[in-house]
C-alpha cells in the first residue's frame, strides 16, 4: 500500500498506543478503584472510560458505537456502571489517569516544548475530524472541552482521531455486509490476530461458529476458517475505505505538519510500546494490517 492511505494508516499505528495505554495503565486502575469500580479485571473501567463522552448511555447505544462487543457483555457493565460513577466524574478521573500515566512514562518531558508542539499539531488534526459521524464516539469526544495541559491535549487529540477512525471503520464494515461478530471472524481469518484474542469481545462459541458458517456460505471463508481470496479482497476494501474515511484530519494538517508530528512522537511511541503495558496481540490488527 502506498500514497495517502499508507500515510493515514501510519498515523493510526503511531497514535493508537498513545490513546490505548489508558486502558491498561496501573494509574488508570487506581483512579477507577477510587471511583468505586471493580478492577479485578479491566472491563468495568474500560466501558466507563470509553463510553463516558456519550453521557449516561444505555447498553444499546454502547453496542452500536463500540460495534465489536457482544450485547450480553455490554449489558453486564452498561448502564450499571453509571450507578457507580456518573459520566462527568468518569471524564474527570480519565484525565487524572492520563496525567499520572503520561508522567510515569515520560517524566518531566510532558512539560517540555516537544510535547507542547506535538499537542498543538495533534489538536489541529483532531479538530478537522469534527463532527465526524453523528452519534459516534468521534463526535462525542470532539464535543468535550480541551484540557489546558499539553500532554492531556495530546491524549485527547489521539482519542478523537482514534474514535473518528473507528466510526469510519464501522461504516466500512456495515457497508461490506459484515455484522459485529462477522467483522471479528473475518478479521481473524486474514491473520489480524488469533481467534482466541477476539474472545475478549464476549461472543459465545456458538455465535462465533454461526458467523463462520455465514461467511463460508458467502464464499469469504474456507472450511478451515481461513479467508478465501474473496474474503481477503473484501477485508482489504474495508481497510482501504477506513483509511479514506480517516484521511481528512491529516490532509488538514498537511504533509509538513504530519511529518513533524511523526518526528515528535517517535520516541514517546517507542516508550509506550516498550513499557509492556499494552498486549502483544490486539483485536485492532496493529502491525498486521
């Protein structure tokens, strides 16, 4: 892949870890526990952190906007989580968690000129993503006030860009006729991650198997579960459309601005990856697609 889609995907690979570290960082679990969430496993806080920009959303809205999670899994956390802490309290704790996490990872550099410049560039790109898909997570995060601190602005910009891309990805999957579980099955089939990794989304073995059968009937999967040529072609089209839907922010930033942001964030990206906080296999296919 070359040209603009390749550059857009490069920016996703760069920005995603800077956003996603929230969901795994010890400081985030401490903030979640202080709010009253069960932190024995990460899902209670994950749904709270990620859904809070939507307000006190119900399970149906979270199923729609998150897309890949089984409704039963969502229903075990939403809307019950808002009885633990309301969205405003969660959003405030989310920024505290990011502050503590970034300071633990990057130290005093969060106060430096590099982070300030990177934050300004990332914000410019994120502001070009708004309003995005109405009712989507990108639009919901775009509507939040910007933090004052540059490192928090950087994280929020990465989050807007990530969710803006995700909204476009859902549109691409829907346009390809892939329902949520079929989206995961077809992604596993092209080698984005082992099928076991996708078990975290809460689908039963029966639901996964039924989705495999539907995709086989469409000629997208072989009997062994691997993607056929048609299946690979369809997924490639989905990823290309996702890149196209995510391109506007990077066009607005311009090539010089984009390259400067890559330069500024290279070292922080390496430090997040090297921290061991993020899983080596992920459901997003980072490094695989």
